[in-house]
C-alpha cells in the first residue's frame, strides 16, 4: 500500500510540474558582448519569468549555460529576432538603471522597438498567476538616425506621435482616425518609413 501511495504521489507531481517544463522553448541565437565578441548557442524563452528582457541565458553546444544581463551585452538575437540594450522610461526598472532588452520590430528611417513586460501582481511568477494575457503589455519606443530614443507614453502618445512625425502630414492624418489606438503605433511608423 505504501508503494502504491508513493507511485501515485510521483505521478501527481509529474503532472503538476509538466506544464512548467513545457513552457521553456529553445531557439538558435547569439549574443554580442560589450567587447564586440559574438557567442553562438541556444537561447531559451521562458514564458512568464524573465521574458528575456533583463537576463538572457545562452546554452553552448556542450550544454553549458551562461547568463548575460543588460550591463554585459549590446544585443542578442533569438529565432532571427533582434533585441538591443536600451534605456527604459518606466520607473519599475530603477534597480537596473532603466536598462532593458527591447525587441526591434521595424527598421528604416525610424527604428521602432517594443518593450514587453508582465506586471507582477503580489507573488505572481507568471502571466497566468497574475491574471494577464500571455502577451503581457507593450511599450513602444522610436529611434531616428541621431540615436535619440523617444518613448510613447500611454496617456499622451498621440501628442508625442504628432510632434515626432509632423513633417509627414499623410501619416499624421492616421493619428486623427477614430480607431487609432496605442497598439496601432507600428502601422503609423510603417507609414512614416514608407513615405
């Protein structure tokens, strides 16, 4: 009877821990250090933990894992998507001196970056625990040729966008459309880069 109880307990633990293990996905990629060294390997994407926006793990071909944080590398590439070390405007990043990895989602005259984050609610360690959608929330940042990073705050994003793209009136007209929302910023920057 005792062995049967242990076996049932083992099965139960296996089923409980399986979804956690299933969330880890590995992608081919590389990191570029501050010394311009490029290191190749596999990068895990951990849903609901660090989201690879503050710390990146790189597993080499021998299975050794090295952790890199925002102070150690300029950028990383995972699954052919690029993430660069940038300064974030959100106050919750103070302990990292506001540095995060931002996803480059558009290139051109203006580069558009997104910073995806999961708001922590209490002791939540995943999107689901915190009652959030798996995508988390996104902030958008744009960078013109000079290198200045412009943040689009959620409350005043239309005002900041109008000023940012004022020299292209056909794109400014998109902001005045009734259905223009914060999540429409990528389409607006696409318009700007195509004119």
